């Protein structure tokens, strides 16, 4: 394949990855923004979304579309419930102290991951997408007769992948409406700005925290359900999304949802492109070093507030 | 006898974004004096003093200490040069023993004579009357005693300049009296700069008083002069 | 002799005596535990005493391990000098990381160390032809000799581990009882106050990072030399979490704590691996319980309740 079509293919793949990454990173960013804690187990909530989706579609024999729809609704809810339990039983008892929370969430990471290993097993299992039409993409070239379109072999996408992109946009929009335009969003933003004052105004901060933690996990799980027909569910699949979400949230600026979205698109796209043209490992090396140096020299990231 | 200037500032200012906390302050503190720095809340006293000891940088101006320009010198180096600072909000090593707290203060100047450490700690603690508490965990003590520990740590450094930021806040009357006696004794060997709200303490101790309001010095002079100064009355009583 | 010193010397003597008593399986385990305990002690210097929580200590361990291993594999340098090279590499590496990472604090520091460590792991994978990546490589038995002493022999190996452990144990004891050690504790307890007593905070922290990194590198180089393996798994995130776990369990800010924690967790995982493949599960559960209920760890609790003089 020539460079042009190859680039388009890479960008499309990147866009799919960026869509999922946007959701995953938004979950992490929301939790940090409102609660000021870093949840290292975030990747495991993502993984559980995929694993639950597999379990649900596997259990609901019948049309793939119905199974998938059920998974899309139920899996995030299950993950959210689990997250709320973690918050109540562990994080709240630590009074959300930043360093202790990170250590505790590392523990939660291993518990979730290893219990999944023990029950779901070490193998990867696929989930059938609800629809999967191959769509060829045209490319152009200049010939004697002018601009001509043709369909390069190999340059295609699927209807499902386009659906993922669309679904992520809808979900992102939904989150934006929630945060910027609803009363609930107002409560969340108030708690984020000043916990004590919010409490003085009668906002039940602890319940807000539990809700936010659950919501953050649910959004990540939603991203996982969307990606699992493309990717397969595996107990270790939380590692990369966690790393990439970290990268996105730090570069976009901790606490800024807008920065998160912008950074997710940039990083998802470039990660996809570099992975296609070079190797995934090199892409990851560059990404991790980028985060490290951003934290060292520009801790505010692109949009956000300082990390203490 | 001409008084030697220990600490002086020229046009020192500090602003935070649009807010001007300290504005063009010229300040001079001769060696051997007890100077009180007073003024209403928000006058800029703590900001000014934080710039003197290096906790925050100046926005503009110069600070001279012992004849040297220390404006760019980091805080720990100024302390090494002979400044000591006690915090407005008590800041001790709460989980460590009283002994350890003072030992940390004394240690840097004893590099060749580290075996004298215990003796020096004992001396500092005795001067403030805390020698019996040596093994206690610092954070477990009563607030007044913690304030005294801070002073002991300041004394333990054997400084040229001792800066005390609201040292008598939270002390009982008896403790305040003891404190006054202590500082008078300390001032025989050390220059003292004292931020205080307690006027009795100020009048009992200060050789001279500097009054700040709205980030500027509005008056400076002997206790008598300040007591009769109209501008000071207005600042405190709101005219 | 002070009781502090006699306590630690007794431990060393006990470990010496155990060589003659222990059956082979436990004998081999204890050699491994001692090397890992050096890794944990290194972590303790930064975390337990100075209050710097790194999530990437595996990179220092690997700097030593690969510095030593690659010298032997690529340049056929003999074991003794290779060990020294491993030490040198980890010291320089720790200095570089310290210069960068110490520009951040708290949560930022944790993430930066995590990121650098991940980058090192990925780099080891990327240069697969040289490092043999995930698979790693073996250091042949014939090469693992110093002054004609065969280090693959279980007896020699045990004593080599014991020597390294003893040196590091006593070095840490000396550090924490010296004025510098007191300053590190002060920085952990109240950094602003320590600064206002005239201490150069940054220089002390950098010193702690370099000492910690070099000691971790020594553990890495020793591990490779004594057990013959060099591999990328020692650069992965779980291996950075382990010393945190060992120190938290054994008692952060105590000299003996890291050894106690390593011994405990090693056997806990050993026992649990008979039941399930999921050996990090125990690590996860213990971490959660420790953070919630027992932040002082075993030796920390003992110190608080009974042995107040314990360093």
C-alpha cells in the first residue's frame, strides 16, 4: 500500500483507539478532578468492563446485537457498583489521602486482576460485534484525465469501528451535558472547586465521591465494552489503557476535562500512527517519556492545575 | 557609638498577581536591638518577614544581611549565615521527641564538635524551661510548650538574628511573663525581630517599633513615640 | 557495644549459623531473601527515612543487573569487575533520575518514577537483539566466579548474599544514626521546618536517591550473578511494587523492617503459589490491609509498643 492510503488507514485506526481512550481517560480525569485522588486500579475497571461484556454476551445466547446491547448497559453498571464498594470500604477510610490512596489502589489493582485470572482464566476470549460490514474507502490519484477515485486494496474499515467512534462522541457529549448543564454537574463542579464550602452548602460530599468514583469506572468500562469486539477480553488488558490514560490526563492537565479530550485525541491518533509505521513498543516508550518530562518541566500540562 | 546595621532592605516589594502585599519597604535593623513589627491583620508583616528569611522571593528590591546582599540567596543558606525563624503557626517535628527537635536545630553548627550535642540541647531546653520534657513526643505537649520548643530551636541555632513570628499567641499570662524575661536575656547576645499583636509584650520588650499597614511602613520609633502616633491609632482603631 | 549494634550483629550471626542448619530448599530461599532484602533496604532509605515514595525502583535494580549482565555477555568481562560496573551504572543512573524526578513532589514524583521505570522496561524489550528482551538471558555457570570461588555453589552463594546483606544492613544503621540520617528523617517529617533550620533539602534528597539507587543496583547485580538470570521481568511494574510492599509490611523507617517484610512476603507468596497461579493476589490484599490498618508495619509496631530505642 502506498503512503497516502496507509496513512489514512493508520489515522482511522488511531481515531478508533482515540475514541476509546477518550472515554477511559475521562473516567480517570473525572475522579482526579473531583476527588483529587489517582486511581491506579482504573485500568482494571476497564478490563472488567470487557470481561463482564464477554460474560453477558456469552450467557445471553441469541442475536449478537441483543447480547451486545445488554452488555453495553449492564457491564458499566456492574463495574460502577464494584467501584462504589471500593470507595466505601477502602478509599473513604483513608480519608482520600493522596499517597495512601495510590498505594491502596495498587492493592485493588492486583486483587481485581488476579481474581479475574483465577475465575475468567488466562486466555483471551472474543466477543462478536453486533454488526460488522466491511466498508472500502476510496483514495484518489491524479491521472491524465484529472482526479480519479479508486479503492486501494487493504484500505477499509468496518461499520462497527465507525460506530465506536460515533458512540464515543455521543457518550462524550453526554458527559459534557451532565457536567456543564445539569444540576448534578453543578454539584460535582462545586465539590471539585472547594470541598469544605460544598459541604457547608449541604452537599453530601461523601456520596458525591462515591458517585464520581462509580461514574469514572463506568465510563472506562463503557469504553472497554465498545472496544472488546475489536480487541478480545483478556485479564491483562488493563495495563495499556491505564498507562495511556495517565499520559492523556497528565498532558491534558489534571482536573481539566477539556484538556483530557484534546490530549486523548492527539495521543490516540499519534499512538495509532506511530504503531502502524514503527512499532507499538517505540510508541509506548515515547509516550511514557513524554509524560515523565511533562511532569518534570510543565506539571500543569496543557490546560490544568498544578499537581501538588 | 554608631549602631551597626545587621539587616536592611531597600525598596522591597512583593505582589501576588494583582495583589500588592508589600510595597517599597525600606527597613533597617541595627545589631543588638529588639525590634517589634506590629500592624493590623493583613498588613503584610508575615509576607515581609518571609522575604527576609527567604521563604518567599521578593518581587523587587534588595535585602542586606551582615553587609552582604542576600536577596537571591536561598532560605537554607541564609539560615546558615545566622538567621533563625520561628513559625507563626507552630511547625515542629511533632512525631519526634523534644530532644530530637532541638538536636536538629543545634546540629549544623557543631560539625566538628558533635559530641557536644547533648550538652547544647540541654542548654537550649533549660533556657526556655523545657528540660524536663526532653524525652516527650513533641506533638503531645500542650500548645504553649510547643511554642516554647520553637523558641528553644531558634536559640539552639545560636543565631545572629532571631525572627519570632507571633511567639506569644496562645500562651497563658504566666507563660507570657516568662517569655518576656527570656527574650530580654536572649537579646543580650542576639538581635531580635518580633512580630507581635500583644501590645504589652511589645511595650515591655521593644527598643524600637516598626508599624506596617497595607504593605507599607507607616511609622517607626520608640515605644513612646508610637504610642502617641496618630496614624498608628487610626490604623488600629479605624479612626 | 550499644544494644542497637548488638541486635543487628546478632541477626547477621543468626543468618550465618543458619547456613549450617537449614535444609537445601530453605537455604536457597534465604539466599534469595537476603538479596531481595538489600533491594528493600535500598527502598527504605528513600521511602521509610526520607519520605520519597517511588513507584519505579525496579529501574535501579535493573540498572545494576543489566550493567553487570551485559558487560559479561557482550564484552566477556569477568564477574568481579562486572559487578563493579553494575554498581557504577546504577549510581550514575540514580543521579540522572534524581536530578530529573526531584523537580516534582508527592503524587507527581510517584508518577514520574513510574513512567521512567516503564520506559526502561520498554527499552529493554525494544533492544531485543542485545538484551534478549522478555526472555532474558542466562549467565553461564562457568562465568560466575570471583577469584576462583564458584558462585553457583549453594554454599558460596549463600555467603556472598550474606556478605552483601551485612554490609548494607550495617551501612544503613550507620546512616540513620549519623547526623545525616537525622536530617533525612526531619525532611520526611516536616520539610519546610528542616529547610528553615538551614538544611539543603534538595542536596539531601538527591543523596538519598543516589544511595538508594546504588544499593538497589547492587542487589540487582548480585541477583544476576548469584542466580544466573537476567530478564526484563525484573523491570516490570510488579517488581517496583514489591519493595514498597516489603517495607510497608516490615516497618518503614526501621533498619531491620525491610528484611522482616521480605522474609514474610516471600514465604507468604511461596505458600500461596501452591494454591493458585495468582501470586500477586496476596500482594494486593496485604497492601490494602497495611494501608488501612497497619501503616507502621511489623517492626514499627514493635518499636512503638515495646522497643522504643529500635533504629
